[in-house]
C-alpha cells in the first residue's frame, strides 16, 4: 500500500475538490434558490466555464498541497490539509477577482471552501486513524526494544506512541531497575539489561535497540555491539529530556567540518505576519460565535457568587513583558489570601459553584480572546505564567519567554492538568524549538477535540 500512497492521495484530493465544487453549485443554485428565493443560475452560463473552474480549482489546490508537502507520506497530516485548503481558497478567490468572466457568488465560494475543507481534511483525518491500526501501516515497522529505567522507558514509549507511523514497532522492554510490573501498556517487560544479549541472539527480527538517558554506560553498548556483530541492529540513545527540547543549535557540515548553527528564530519570517493574521481572524470569529456563551456565563458567575464577573491577573508575556490576563472568575474572591500563589488542584475547595465546570470546559478562558486581539497573546504558544512562578525557574522560564504566550499549547493537548511542571516545560520548549503554522494548526484541531471531550481537565 505504501507504494501507491501518493497516487491514492492525489486521486482522493482530486475527487474531493471536484465533488466540493459540484455540491457547492447544487446547494447554491438548486437548494438555496428554492428555500431562500435567491437569484437562479444565469441562462448565459456555458458548460466550458464550469470546466475551467474545475480545472483551475484542482490545479490551485494540488499545487498548494504540494507546497505544504501533503504528498510526502511522512508529512501526511489533517492539520497540513486544513492550512493548505485555507491558502488555496484565498488564492483561488484572488484569481476569480481578476476574471469577471468566471466569477461566481461569494456564497458559492464560501460553500466550495467549506466542502473542500471538510472533504480533504475529513478523509485525511479518517485515514490517519486507520494508519494507527496494525493493518493500516504505510511505513515498514521495525521491531524495536527499549532499554533503561522503568520510568524513562515508559515515558519514552508513550511519547513514541503519539507519532503515527514513526516506523518503530516496540516488541519489549529491558528494565535496569527492579520492578514488579510485567508490562508497559500492552508491551511485555522481557527482563533486565543482563538478559539483552541472549534475547538479541535468539530474536533475529529485532532491528532497533533504543536506550533511554543514562540507561547504561557507553562501554555496555560497545560490548553489546561486539557480541551481536553478526546482526544488523541499529543502536540509538535518547538524549537527556531537556538537552534536545532546550537546544537552539543545529549541526551542519562544510565538507567534513562540522558547524554549529545557532537557531534563535526557528519559525520562518513569512509565517510571523500570517500567524498574527490568523490570530486576529480566528479570535474575532470565536468572539462572535461564543457571544451567547459569554452572556450566559457572565449571568451565572454574578448570580452564584459574590465578586466581579471577570478575573484579572498579571502574567508574563513575550520578552518578560507583564500584561493583564482576563478570565471568567471560577474561584472565590481572594482565593490565595491565605495560601499565596499555588497551582489549582482537582478537588480544590476554592472553586465557586459553577467554577469547576467553567474550568473543566475551558469556558473560563474565553476572555483571553481579547488578550489575543490586544497582541498580548497568540492562539498557540506556552501558557503565560505568573511572575512568582517565573522567578522560581529562571533559566527554563526565560526560554519560554522567547515566544508570545498562547491560549492553548502543546502541553495542553498532551495531558493538560495531568502533567507535572517539568513535563509542561518540556513540551513548551519543544514547541519553541519546532514552532510553525502547521504545528499551530495541529494543536488547534487537537484543542477543539480535547475541549469537547474534556480530556485531562478538572
């Protein structure tokens, strides 16, 4: 199947684009014309005009998808398709604007964009789910064992599981420390590190051995390689959990001479204004669509507890600049008078009667759309911290302040309140190191899904 994936993807995209055009025209000039008494299809429209529209739209969309690497099987992503569809729509609208002969109504264009996005993103999302099943692997899965301490092996395994088609099929673990556990998830613990050589000698299909940080001395790996020298096994060592995520360097080579490239701004320059444009457009749309929720929430907050509707708190933004963050109040007034700044807990008695629901559903965060419009925050980025917590971890927090804080982030879609402080910082540093519009779109889509199902919330 992997052999034909590009051709299959291309074919499904062509069908999706052209199907969306047909459906948009049918709904506009057949369904809505009758229901809303809109103007009918002009009688002088020729068939060849529709043919041109189909051809131009198909070419524009496919070129856009090619630009966003959607035909690279390792870049297969519903988020990339969503971003590619967005830019494809605006590029097509720009072409139509300068060609009155092939112009169609704004409503038709909007329907076309909506259906194209639904189709191309929808089938990719469904196919991504299929890829996670054993029968749907497009990339050859290499049998892999993970060696190290129980906690490190478990953490790395769950990180690895997040990536569809990583190419690693974990068949077992070798644990350095003593444990009564027999499995991690559904994968068996095969024994201690001293049993690895016998196992690798017998299991001829194992192709990768991955060692977690500080799992074994380097001499152990050399000894293992020597005793298994007749096997073509790849040995990999996972860096320390902060060494990669906190790294701003990239290794390049000039001939055989290694050079270290300091990467202060990993995001492309052209992406910065686009990111801000999307922040403004999506925030304004969200404000309009959520306006009934604002009215209901404000009424409930005022009627169920004493105090203001909105909660104002100082947070630290880009470059260490403080700003005022807004939330719907979910806790009692002066909740931290006795305790000082503390993290919220699952069974926190400081919540108001509806505060826990507001927190779990993330409705309390809606006023931060105003922070985004003010340019204090972005839709995606590390969550802004209070000055007290920034001062507690100066070096790591300083790294987080290199980008604008966000309404949601990588930590929020990978555990939310279930993560430790170190894990949250780890995800934030990873985002800073790999930030891009495509990663932002992926995080936004996952945020919507997690918010609906309230995963990791309290």
